[in-house]
C-alpha cells in the first residue's frame, strides 16, 4: 500500500494514494445509468417466460433468482430490452424502497429483465474493473452518499441522475484488479461464516414459527378431541374453539402518507412518526423510537395510534419480512403499515401471536410496489379458543419464544461483528489499496 496520499476532490473520499484519481459515476460507465420499465407487466408461467427481477431479488451482493417478481413473456422481454438488456458484469442498485442502496453484481449469462426499482450500472472496462466498481458501490462511503442524497416520499428513493453524479475512486486498472481479487477472496470467507450463522438463525426462526402455529391452531393439550376448522391454514382445532375473522375481534386500519420533509422534526418532545425502517429498532417486539417526529400531527391530518396498537408492513418490499411489532407509546404511522387494535374477546398477547402466525404471501397484490389490501387483512380467518385457554397459550408462547429469541440475539451479535468486519475491509481496500499484510511477499535477492 502506498504511504503518500493525494487530497481528493470530494469530502466523501478525503485522501487517496498517489497515482489514484476520483471520477463521477457518469464518467466511468459504458452506458447511461438507467432502470427497468415503469409499467406493470402481465406475468406468465415460469415455463413460458423470462425472469423479471426487482428489489427483493437483490441480496448478499448477488441476484437471487428464487425471489424474482415473476416471469414475463418473451415478447414483453424483447420490448423491455429496447431500453436495457442485462448482461454479465452489470451492477444493479436498488433505487427505491426499504432496501435503497443495496447492490448486486451480475455473475451469470442467464437471460432475464429488470423492473423500475433497480438502477443499472455498466462499467467501462477501460476505466474501471466491474468487480472493483461493485465493491466500491457496496462500501460504506457509497452508502453514505446515497443516504445523504436520497429523497423521501412515502419511502426513500434516489434518482438515476443523482447516482451518476456520485464519486468513485480510481486506482490504476491493474491495481483495481488486485483490489477486486483481494476483496473477492476476503469477503467470500466472511460471507461463508455469515451463511453458516444465517442457516442456524433460519432453523431457530422456523422452530419459533412452528411453535406459534401449533399453539394458536391446536392449543397446548394434544390429547383433547379435535374437529375440522374448514380453513386450510388452520386445519383441525380442539372442540370448543371457534373460527372467526380478524375483523370480528380487532379493528384494522392503516397509517397516513408521510408529511413533507420540512414538516418533520427530530425534537424528542414531538410525536414520533413511525416508518417501516423503524421496525428494525423494535426491542422484544415493542416500538418506542422513530427517527422522525411531527409537531401537532392532527393539524397535518395524521392519526395518532395509541400504545398497544399492533403494526406490520402492508405495502413495499418489507411486506414479505413478516415483521410484527407493538407500539410502546402513542405514534403517528406511515401508510405502508397496517395498524391493528385488539377490541374484544381476544387476549392482547394472543392477538400478537396470532398476527405472527398469519402468512399473507399468497394475498399480496403483485405491482411495482407489492401491496396487501386492508380487506384481505380484516377477512383473514383465525382460530379463537375460550378466554382461559387464550391466556395459557399466550403465556406459554411468551416463555417458549423468548428461549428461541435469546439464541437468535446471540447469533445476531456475531453477524453484526462480521458485518462490521466486512464493511471495514471493503472501506480500507477501496480507499487505500490492499493492506501490506495481504500483499505477496517478495523474496530477498
């Protein structure tokens, strides 16, 4: 690694090794930064179509073709390809939604097409190595630029014109390749450790899901007589249980569109405005903090939901996360969240576990922004035990799931440490070069 440094042209990349330069994205791409079509296609059977990729397929730096939005006809593919045809070595960046800024590298020659939530960068190989380019757009520096310049409507987004103006450091091309090779190998080792931990975490989460489903549909005593519920996802239920709809025992609503940025504040004395991204900060399922606040929400036409309200995503990419949370204080809520208030004949904690057991995947409306109608939520059928049994089931699940959650938290701490290590490794390499300890040692003459 070079010891001497140049001052950079941007505060985002303050110093760079001698011999490096800095350019804007628009100056290092082969074609203008673009995106997929801004229309909702008609989907066809997988056997007859071409994979249609959107934001949910972008994860861990790659495209997951098991999570494509759907399949489009070959005729639609040809029509959409007039705008852009994905190729090997392309870089895709999510430009709208909860995962804005997440990037993926195309390492396949498979034929597919992309939707409008993805921005496509195609590096000019004479200027920037595509793998180096990908590692930089995956870095904390590039992420910081995106977060600084993105805008908010109902969700964060960043325009392609803005992406083109962001900066990228440029070592000499041979050094870019060396850095990319080093990061490919180093991040692969870290990712392998992460994958093992993620697998353990997934098994624990599946076990938790099984515990919840069994308890809310079968109860705690496996010896009691059973009867058919008439509902596929519920199956047989104990005699004495009833089948109802969520709207029979709760009130289901939704939040409001986000106010304009200049109407938001960070004053802790103002009313919290909960966004989907704030759900990740929930502790033990309870939301008590939000980044944004609003003063006098009623003057802005915002409904304030009382503490104890259950919330979960009903639109946007996060709809598939199956996250459920409870408001720990009164809050205004963004329109992407469904709000459920327990009304009668249902234990409050059991209501929480029931909501955790519901799987709305097959009910999602497949548009550019996935959505779940309030009526679908209201009409969802549930099993209702007698009240004493509700209390017993809720107490059992509180205890049993806490044991699982404790192990998940331990895994999450290890995953966080690996994430920080990965971030640090990429940051150092794309701004300073391959560290000296990782460079091949030359034999003494």
